[in-house]
């Protein structure tokens, strides 16, 4: 990249950025280009799109990601989202930026984007009008530290975001909920039964219960009358056979396995009328469950129709991470923590801790310290 071209491009960007009138902005594009694509992180990121729409009230918002391997993920999370006009998975060089008033960049490769803009857009530098702004440090994973950005940030938006209260939503339509109900009925659920969804995987083994503890908890749920357990097996890796070896055929007969369904279909099952419990580790699908039922409450679903959403957490592997960071803004989640006290191990709800305790990680124990009786005793107290 030529230094002269780079300097001219940046000068033009800065000139354009001085002319922002948020009330006159009609078209906004977000270039979202994360390096990590976990379901939970992505669900929380998608929830921030309402911020852009709230700030640019007269604008339509488009989002584009480049990595087509994760198109299934973002389309599953963005379907029916009222804050989005359009989503796409184009390469940066394929986008016609002249269609937009503002382009926000959330990427680790802002310099590479600038190179493409120089080649594509700045051939006639005086005719180039879009405003380019960086939102990378606000939207990308915090644990990777502050990024080396090229484009300027929009201070007015940053100030607005600092006071904005996020409530993350995923939008399951009535038609999708009806599909989920019919699928469950076709796969063994009776009209008078309930579904307990049990999540058995996470991005890290350290977030999971010990195997024997997990199956003791599962056995307890299988014994509850007028209910069945739902286990996701989206990759069809043979969970039915594995669970049979641990539980035996009688208990496995109480389990429905959703095999080879899409992520969006699994989200619809979470939102079914039969769902009365979603239980699992600090994992993406529980973030999704929280967002689904936030939306249902928002559109008037009675609180007594909302299932129990229970996650268990322990000491996080990455320094500085806490249950409060991940679940503090999820009012429907019962978040369990486990810690060491002078009298032994105890579990508590995150919501029962004071502000200082929510930040204190010194006494936290890893998730493999949970016992089955701890979990079962807690679930037995719930209205399932």
C-alpha cells in the first residue's frame, strides 16, 4: 500500500466523518468480522444491533460477515430481527459502499480493509462519500485486549452506548413455535407432558459437571412424572447409544434426541410451548434461551409460561471473567455458583450475592466440584 494513497484515504475519511448528522443518516452497514464464533458471544453481539437502530432512528441497518463457514450461525440468530434490514456474507471487495451513509467496522483487520477501499473506492477520491468508523474495540472479544485500529471512533455513539441498557432478544415467530410443538408431538411428547431441555456440551470441558454427576442429575429428571428430557444431537454423533450405555433403555425411553436439526430449529424447540426447563453449563444455547424468552415476555407472554432457565458456573479459566459478566444482564436466568467456605462447599444463586461478592472470584470452585445432590436439591425446589 502506498503511503501517499493511505494518507489521502485517511484524510478523506476524516473529512467525511466531520459531517455526521445522525438524524439524516439513512443507510448503515456494519462489517462484522470476528475471529471467534461461539454461539453465546455471537448471541450477545447480535443483541447490540438494537443500539445502532436506537441511535440512528431514521436509518436501516445492514450487517455483513465474511466467513461463510458461520453463515448458518448468524442467519439462525438474526432471523426475524426487526432491527436489521439485510444481512449478507460478501467479501469486502464485493460490497458497493456507495450505497451507505456510514460503514462501521468491527474487525481485527482494519488496515486490510483500508487497502481494499483504496483499490476499490478511492480511485476518484473526491467522489467518495461514505463515513467509515471503527467499532472494533466495542464489539469484539474483550479478552484479546485493545485493538490497533485505523478508522476513527464515533465518540457520540460511544457515549450513548455507555448508558444503553441491553436486553438481548432472539425472535421466534408464532409459525416457528408451532413447528416446534408439532415436531415434539411427532417425536413422543404427549399433550399433558413437559419438556426438560438438558444441554450437555460447552466450548470448554472445564465448564461441565463430572460425568457421573451429570448422569445422576439426568436420572433424577427422567423420573419426574408427565415429562420428557430433550437432548440436542445436531451433528448426529450417536448420543442415543451413548446415553443408553449410561442410563439403560428404561430411562432413555424418557429422552427425545433431536438429531441433525439445524441450529435455528433447535432454537425453536427451546421456544416451544412444552418447554418447562432449560438446564446446562455457561454455554451459548442458554444465552439463546435467555434471549428467546426475553422476547416472549416483551410481546406479552405471561410470566407463568416462561420455563426455568438454570445455568451452573464455577471458576472461569480466563482471568477477570465472572458469572456476573456473562449473566448479570440476564434476568430470567437462575445462575448457580459454587464456592468454598469455612464450612465446606456451597452453591448459591448469583442474584443473591451483593455487588462485591459478584466480583470476588477468590473462593470460587471449578464446575467439577458440584455434587449431584447439590444440583438435584436445587431443582427439586423449583416449580417444574
